């Protein structure tokens, strides 16, 4: 085999390798295009998820804050306003619940009266129930939900609030509570009253 033939063979080999490389490059370019499309789709999907999440947060803020703040306004002369803030921590969205009065943020646990927390907790439970889809049975049982609430007038307003919520939401509220208002007042707002006493360590229905 002369040198010319050897060079021709090498040239053909080089051409074959070039063809393989061209095919590989073409495949990789197509894959890059597809990956780019997928990345764009994922970015669009992420933006949609973020937008839906933001709107959901806004609805939660309006719904929960609104109901709870109204409940606090009914009971107290100078009420707190409940605020919900969604904070990004450790790549997760967390929810902070705070009280606000006169533009000042207040920690509910350490800086407000416990009675206000009782009212807010009750309203939060009602708000959570109203957001259920589908809603569970329209009966809520509570064990002394306002045991820390002081003041005859405040406890009277709590009865008014419960009556109004029960009527508007068609919600039956069964509540165990101690006596902080006159019986006549309880009879005005409650559909039924059962007196319970303890005799020899046993609860007795009177």
C-alpha cells in the first residue's frame, strides 16, 4: 500500500469520526433545546404557583384576620387587631400571628391579656371551620373557652358574639363554662342551659 492510499484511508476515518461527532452534536443540541423549553415551562409553573400562593395567603389574611378582629371588637372596648404575616424562614413559608394596636405589633402570649387570647382562639377556630371544603358537621364543642376572660360586661358581649355567630353560620355551639354573668342573661342568649354540680367527685346534672 503506497503512501497516497494510506493517507486516503486516514482521511476516510477522519471523515467517519467527524460524521459521528456531527451527529452527536446535533443530538446534544436537540437535547439542550428540549431542556431549555422544560426549564422555561418550570419557571412559568413556579411563577403560577407563587402567584396562587400569594393570593391564597391574602385570602387567608383577609378571612382569618377579619373574623378574629371583629370578634375582638365586639368584646373589648379598646381591642387588639389580629394580624397574620407570612414569613420565609429556612426556605419555608411560616405563619406568624400577632396582635396590633395603634400601629404597634404585640406578641399575643407575652404582652396581651389572656382573655384576649381566649377570644382570638375561639374566633380562629370558627374561621378555620368556615374554610373547610366540604365543611364538617356544624357542631363545635368547647370546654371553658373563655375561662381567662374577666369582667361581667366582656362576658356578656361574648354571649352576644356566640349567639350571632351561631345564627349566621347555622352552627351549633355546645360550651362548658363557669358562671360569670346572671342566669337571666344566659337564658337570653343560650337555647338550653344545663346545670352541673359535683357531688362526691361525680358530675351530676341538676
